[in-house]
């Protein structure tokens, strides 16, 4: 196998990783998006419009960029986890992990024995990463558990203690909803911000990477300065809308309409 840096090795080299979501199905759009300088690109199978066949084509398209290919799952689904890792994703982020039992199930689905119970058959992963992929897979495959509820915040110490997790990823919007607070990603409600800080503190104390979504470059960098090491900035869909709307508004202003 050609030496492939893992999630942890990339973090150690750079100190933090900048991630972008792909929400739109399409190999060409994924290829363009991945080539813009991200450290990692995550195919969003949870809230994006990407199905399995499209995801495989997108993984093929972004390979040349050299970014870390990840997927965000729609749920804790052992079958889908296996298929996405077999297809060449080098890590998963799983939503709604509320307790240590769920975190343990997640890790076991992602790892080969003896740590886990992933079934052997990495058809594309072995083809592109090398015949010794099965021996390297547990090192290469990153596992991030999403903390998105008040229950998960309460259980953060037990969740973060699960062996095999590479990090915790905070979902600030769902966390705010769970706490009965307004969703404000740029300036969260004080109670939500306190919960985010608590998770960051406890996760960092365990030596794990803490990740989060950021709605703007300024917010993303502020979060990195606070100690977050894996920050998601935008998505292909949001980027398309933002740039296109800016162009149209600029034209309309010049046209006086």
C-alpha cells in the first residue's frame, strides 16, 4: 500500500483540518469542489441528496484531489457503513450518538476484528489503496460521533471514553433544538454556547479531536482558535447559492432594478 495519511496523522501534521460538505449528487461537481484546497471533503448522506451509487462515483471523482474522503451517515446503519468504507471512504461521521452504547456500536461497525465486526470484502478500497488494505484499515478508518442533543452532552464523558473514536463532532443546530433554544450558528444562544464549550473541554481532555460546523470563515477560524480541530465550512449547495445570488444581486444593482 502506498503510504496514506490517516485522519489522525493529518491532524498531527496540520493542527486542524478544514472540511467541506458535498450535498449535491454528481461526480463533476464533487471533483470541482474537492479541488479547491480542502483538507477533507465529506459526502453528506444525512441531509444531502446523495444516494449510494452517486456516492461511489463522487468518491472516484475526488480521489485525484488528495483530500481525505469522508462520509456523514444518515443514521447508525451497519450495512451502509460497511458499503461506504468498502467503496473507499476513509472515515465516517455518525449523527445522534447519545450514549456510550451507541458509540461502541458505531466503532464496532467501522473496525475489523478484533476491535470490531466489520465484514471483510473491501472491493474498491482494496483496489485503490492496495492489497494490504485490510491490515491497514483500522488505522485508516476514522470514526466521529455526532453530539447533537442535551442527552448526549450529559453523557459526553462516557461517549468520549469509547476506545476507537477519533473525535466528537458537535451538531450545533440540532443541539439548540434539543435544548429548546433558537438556532443561531453565528452567535449561539448562551446556554447552547455553554454546552458546546463543555463538550469541547471534555473531549479535548480525552485527547480526541473536537469538530463542529461553522457558517462563515471568520466563525470557523474563531472556533479553531478555541480548540476545535475539525471544522466544516459550508457545502457545495450553500456555496453555489451564495455565489450565484451575489452575482445576480450585483447585476441587478448595476441594472438599476
